[in-house]
């Protein structure tokens, strides 16, 4: 059953050295505040899993918290490289396992279904299997067709940001939900940060997803917890920050100073409102 905690309590109770950690959210509802709390608490040797490692993983990797990255596209959306991730790879300090978007989505679904691997039509005529030995194949016993396989994603802990939780611990996702549902269902433990806690969800959009309270380990109220990502109906994507991050992250010393000022010395991320903003100069 979901337990209501502060963000600091939730991370301390559920994220451990050496864990595999999935922080999911596709453009929308990226759990940036939770990622910052992991950095502050200092959990290390993490295997980070995410379809699109963007700024949140650039920061975690840049602070030396990760040993491996499992992903399907790495970049600062609409801007360019993740400079901290790129440097760690080039210097041989970060192991990587690269997949396609489709393969990562299938892998999360297989994990959520408690299957050992995912099967798909894909990876034909491409080079990824040459550099990723975890991309293999199986012959269909019914048709003889050769299909691609990838290992199921089964994180030790998955972390997502959602719009709402009710008092019983049920969680509401709306908008672009990506593989957030699958990430939580595939994980041994899960942390969900939310914009608000309500008595009941009320009217919902057709694509709404509700995670029942028994699928979630910990819930923390963190208004603004997705910024600079966006939360539908609460605040917009901070595009200026994504652009500014390119300059901040290019130089390691500038990056470390920014992290010290805006993350390490910021204290627990509990907000009165959702207009969280970072210095970008």
C-alpha cells in the first residue's frame, strides 16, 4: 500500500547504492525534483534506465552517481548533446546499453507483465545489434519468423511525477504518459511525486491512467516537481531553461557550481507553489 512521505524520506527509504533506477516521463511529467533529491542524498553506482535521458540524467551522471545507462535516445531535447553524459562515456566512466524507443517500450511492458524478455519485429537492417549483445532473436514456433528480443526492464525502483494522488494513495496520470505506468508496474519499489493530493479525482480525460494504491510504494507531494518539464494543467515547459542548460553543462566547473547553488545547497524540495525556477545565467 502506498505510504505518504516527504520526498527526502521516500528517496532514503527506496533508493539504495547499486540500484537500477528508472525515472520516466516523456517530455511531460519528468521527475526532476526527485532526481535532485537522489543527487543530494548521494546514492551511487546506479544503473539509470530511461527512454530519453535528458537533463535529469545529465545531472545525475555528471555528479558521479551512475555506473551504467540503459536508454534509447540521449540528448537535450531540441538543443543538442548531454555534455555531462557525453564526457563520462568518452572517458570510459559510464557503461551504456543503447536501444530503440520501440525496444525500450516493449522492455518496460515485458517487465510490467513479469516476463523475462520482450519480442518485437524490429532491428532489421540496423547496426545496434552489432554493439549491443542484449539484442538477440527468437524463432516463432508457429510461423518460423525470426523476431528480435530484448531483456525485460525490471528496475529496483521506478520514480515518476504525476498530477494527483487521492487520500487512499491512488495516482492519476493524464496527458502524455509515456511508459510511466509500465515503469511502476515493472519495478520492485516505486516513488511517485505529485502536484497535489485531493479527496477525489473528479472529471478525467479519455487517456487518463490511474495507478491503484497497491502498485505504489511511496507518494510525496512536490508541487513543481517536474520543472523544467511541464505538468499538464499546472505549468508549461520551461524551454528557456533547456536552451540555457547547453551552456551550463558544457564546462564541468560551471556545471558543478550551478549544481552546488541550485541543487546541493537547495535543501529538501518542498514548495508552496508550482512556479519553481532555476538560475540560468
